[in-house]
């Protein structure tokens, strides 16, 4: 399956693939990780992640041309990244489409969903 125009289907695909692969993919450069403004909440940042490098790579253009898909092990994402993102009051985007549109999640809610899919 590839990403669709349906954000809920893309999110479900994210959960399934991440569970199977044991990693998430973000966009990283020498200056840090790609971040976007929320489309839902004013003055809120969102860190987008994808379930595989194939879906992440097309976003490495324009302002993000200097980024490249970089894997984060699921265990580190669950135990370190998401709690830290929650403390920083940022959101997580999952499997955003070509227009950088998709679901935005509170980090601890996403952690709960990912842990449920592991059961």
C-alpha cells in the first residue's frame, strides 16, 4: 500500500508498518529534524514521521531539500522521543501525504496506540 488522500487510512498504515518494521522514519539534516507548523493548532509545531523511507523521501525538496530520511528505532521512539516531545508540547504527524497533510497526534496518545498494536 502507498499513501492515499485519506489521513485515517494513512495513520492506520503507519501503525501497522511501524509495528512490523520496528522503526519510524523522520527527516534529518545536519541542523536537526524537520518540523512543520500545525494545520490544526495555532503556535504548535509538528514533527512528521513516516512508516518507511519510501514515503518520507519525496518530502526532501524545497525547504527540506537538505534533509534525508533517517530511521529511529521504535523502542527509542516510544521510550525517549515521544515522552520528550510531550514535555516540549509538540505534536507528531504520521504518514503525511505529498501536500504535508495528515493526522497530528499528542505524543503520549500516539505512544499508547503504538503499544496497543504491539499486543
